[in-house]
């Protein structure tokens, strides 16, 4: 899914030095790129692309996706989730704090896997059941 050139060549030691917030920052971009790629075909107007992507990248959808993946995660991946959850603070007022924590946890895991194990990242992303957006 992600070409090696894009996944970077960071050592595990370097990656472990990154804060959960930094991993979530990267994971947010990885997740959005994945979602944009998934909805790219069939061709449609930009406005429709945007609506489809926004529906999937919002925190509520990310939290739902995290819950669907948790049974598939290794102990090490669950530890990354825990770190991401504990680092999540604040968040939008429209969200319950636990939803924001779950979304941040997912982003942290995706950022970590992007840097350390792109194959595993691809495996997990393939498990997501994305919402179909009805035609107008």
C-alpha cells in the first residue's frame, strides 16, 4: 500500500523516541491518505470526494474502526494504543473524551506502523469496513 520511499527509514530506536502525539500526527495523515485513495474510484466531483473522506476521518468513525480492529491487535500494538490514549488531551467540545482518545489511539498506532511495519499497517487497514456514501 505504501511505497518504501514514503514509509521512511527510521530505526526502531528513533521511532520509540517519538511522542505519541507525534505518531498520531503522522498517523492522521496516513489514515486520510488511505481513505482518499479508497474513495478515488469511480471518478466523481471533488465535493463528493470531500464528503466521503470527511465522513470517514471524523473521530467518531475512527473510534468505531479502532473497536473493530482491537481483537486483531498484538500486545505490542495494544501498548501503542494505550500510549496514544493516555496522550490524548483536550479535543473538540462536541466529542466525548473517550471518543477523542480512541481516535487518537488509532492515529498513534497507524503512525507507528507506518514507520515500523508498513505490511502490518496495510493488513489492518484492509480490515476496515468503510461506510458507503449513497449517491444523490
